[in-house]
C-alpha cells in the first residue's frame, strides 16, 4: 500500500513520518501503531513524569460532562471567532470539546490536530470526532514538521514557547486562554478561607520568547449549577481538586445550587519580528 505523507515527525529522531495501513514509520525505521480508537501515541517513555501522565479518567469524565452541558460555551465561541482556516494545532486539547467545536465552526475540510499528554483524555477526544487527528504527545516539542502550523491553540495549559516556535509558520498565531482573578470565585469561596485574586498572564514569558500580544479578548459571564453532581464535576476538572480539604469537599457535595462567574482572557500572539 502506498505510504502517505503526514506532516508529523518522529519524536525520537525528528525525521518525517509516513503512514501505511495504520502503521507510522520514519526513515530510521522507528515505528508507531495507530490505536484502535484512532489516536496515535507519540509520547516517549522518557517524556513521561509518571506511568499515566496528565488527566486521569475521573477528571476526563467530569470535564466531559461539564463542558457538554454548555457551561463554557462562551469561551469556545470566543475562540472560534479568533481562528482562521489553516493548519491548526490544539496543544492540551483534553477530551476535545474546544477542538471539535472549532472544527464545526470552520467547517469541512479543516486541518486540525489535537494533542494531549493524557491518554485517557485523547481516547475521549476520539469519541467526539474522527475528522480530527488526535495525538498523545508532549507539547514541549510537538511532533509536527518545522514551521508547518498556521495557528497554535493553547487553552489553560502551561506555555512552552520554544516548542510552539518550532511548530509555527513565520506569520502564524498562538492563541492562549488563561484565567482572570475572579474566575470561579464562588467555588473558591467554598474551598478556601482566604480567596486570593492572583491571576497568571503569559505576556511576559511570551515576550521573552520573542512573541508579542496583538489581540486580547476578555470573556466574562455567569453560569448556574443546579445539582451536586455538576458542582462536583467543576471541582474535579480544576486544580482546586488537589487542594480542597476533606471537610470542604464533603460540604461541596451537599450543595445543590451554585451561581458562578467565569473570568477568562483569550490572547493572540505573533512573532515580534513579523508584526
């Protein structure tokens, strides 16, 4: 069977990968088999910090149920309005909610690759769509050909600008999302005695890597959770799950209503020397 060029590179030697009959191979004969669910695992053992890195099954289930209920749709809609057609790489795609809604917004054919370090998350993403290429891989050095991606999307994930610089075309976009100081304030009130209003913004680290912010889109809205299961799902999909005490977690499980605010900032970055 004739091998097809993929636009992917081998994570071991960075030679181009070609595929034939669900087997992927580089010129150095490093081979990778496509999983029956449809994803390709390009995460090397020495890139793992644990046996099963990233979100576990409980976090993936909670995030899937929460996002499918539409609570964060305004964030997805704002992202979709910022992305133009082209080759798109979603780093930290999770279970694929934002990636699949972006594909639907752009229409077919859309050239989108979703990447996450969590195999559980990517398996869930495969159930959303077979029209997106799903990878288990490291976002620190995405296994894509150099300067081949028009838009990198990185939502609520730690930024690794060097890897993004490798992937991006000269005049390409990096679109990020980070939380503002009042994001999930009411949930945090239930967890912490003293709620801090700190917020992380990637502008400084991106500037140091040679990227400038050319657009900023704040997304602020309120949403209501009307049962304890959805409130618990929200907790499980956030880093706060690791910080909540048992008594606070138990109290949250007794709640049947929570009015919450979302405070998110989307930003578009381009290489400073291309502006």
